[in-house]
């Protein structure tokens, strides 16, 4: 995974952080995460 390589961390770490963000945003997929983050002006 490019993100893991760029940050020199494991793919599992990236997956864990992604899951934590999904839980915080109360979403199940990246499209919903982007939508919610945009609505709350997080991105």
C-alpha cells in the first residue's frame, strides 16, 4: 500500500487507523467517510 510505504509503517497500521477513523465518523466505507468529513469541514 502506497501510504504505508510513504510513511514507513505497516499496511496493518494503515488499516487499523482507517478503521478507527471510520468508527469515529460512524461510517462503513471511504465514500461515506469523505462525505461526513466534508460536511464537518474536516477536509
